[in-house]
């Protein structure tokens, strides 16, 4: 049976890795991001290597019309999406008191509203087919009060847990993936030097993606990726808020 996954933020980092691993598992793909050329290069690479059927859907998910185009593709019953990976994201670089409010709005939409919108588009078809998976790439930051990025990820975690509990019995799994620091373009795009994070804290993107896909297959609601973060996760609720607040990525040293 043909299986298809739609991945947001597929042009780089974790999203491109999701595309590689899902193509290796035999999935057809719909790749979504703004940079159409990078998506086409990835599509060519995967079509050559795996013979996978790949659609490219260039879209700025913070643009309402683009988001509706992607939602319509997710809901298209003629070419069903079996796995939706809500992955696209970025973080505002400046601390909250100095950040441009338009950047805060775009970040909040991309991390919280966009996954909600696309899950809403995906669920009716998945429920009627009694099969489907939604993998929401959240963050361990969503477990601590460390700024507006963390707040948006916390919303995504709560939404994921709610949908997982409600639709599991209909054959639909909703998994929130909570990585710690991962070596991708994410911090570079923020202008944060890799030196601002201790070497030992960086997880490998391919291992994070493997953990997420394994969790989805095993129908888990929450997956904390990487053994180092699984060890530290239980301590997080014990950290006083005033310490967590200083841990936000936007308060890290900019280049
Ligand atoms: N890296 C980490 O340490 C880390 C830790 C925890 C959670 N995460 C989460 O992991 C997810 C993936 O991040 P990453 O680390 O892989 O970062 P990345 O390497 O910077 O990739 C981000 C992806 O999001 C896409 N994107 C950004 N803005 C977009 C928009 N407006 N519309 C559509 N696509 C957009 C980018 O593509 P275009 O520029 O082509 O649009 C790119 O493909 C994010 O949700 C992030 O919050 C990352």
C-alpha cells in the first residue's frame, strides 16, 4: 500500500532528515518550505536514490493564503496524507523586551497555529481511514518557562497530548517530539554561535528523527529525544522559574 508523508520545513535540518528517513522507509513525500530550489534539489536526490514519488509545495506557512493551500493538500482525499510532520520553525533571536513584535507573531503562528491548522485539516481523513500519524516537532523548551519560543512549544505539546488522547481509539496517533539542542541551521539562522552551547549538549539530527519516527510507530504521545535529555527531563520541573527564564535561547549570546 502506498504511504505518503507531508513534511513542513523540509528544506533543511530535521525536516530534510525526516524526508530522507521516510523515503528510505518507502514513503511518497510532499515537501513544504519557502525555499523551492532547496526542496527541488532534495526531491531530485531522493527520487534518484530511492525512486520515491515526491511533490514539492513551496509555501510561506506564516502567509494565510499559502497556509490554506497546504491545508487543502493535507485534506485532499484523492492523494491522502498518512503522516503529517509539523516541523517548520524558527526562534526570535532577541530577548522578549527587545524583539520586533512582528517576528514574535510569525514565530508564534509557525510553531503553534500552523500545526493546529494542519492537524485540523488532516484529522477527518485520517479518522475516516482509521489510520494516520501526526508528528509535532515541539521542544524540551516547551517544558520550561523560558520565553515566548518555549510558550509556543508548550501550546503545541498540550495540543498534541489532547489530540493523542482523543483520537488514538480512531487509529490516529499524535506524537510530540521533544528534542534538546540539535545540530541544524536553527541556531545559525538566529545568529547564535554554536559556542554558546556546550559541545556535549548537541544531539545529532538523524538520531532525533529516528527517535521521533520510532515513537510515532509505537504510538507514543510524547518522545523526549536523546538519552542525555531523557536523563535530564525529570529534573526540569524542579528548576526554579527565575533560572529557567534565563535559559531561553533568545537570551543566549548573539554573534
Ligand atoms: N535545532 C534545535 O536545537 C531544535 C531543538 C528543539 C526543537 N527544534 C525544532 O525543530 C524544528 C526544525 O528546526 P531545525 O532545527 O531543523 O531548524 P532549521 O535547520 O533552521 O530548519 C527550519 C526549517 O523550517 C522552515 N521554515 C522556516 N520558516 C518557515 C516558514 N515561514 N514557512 C515554511 N517553512 C519555514 C525552513 O525552510 P525555509 O527557510 O526554506 O522556509 C527550514 O526547512 C523547529 O520546529 C524547531 O523549533 C529545534
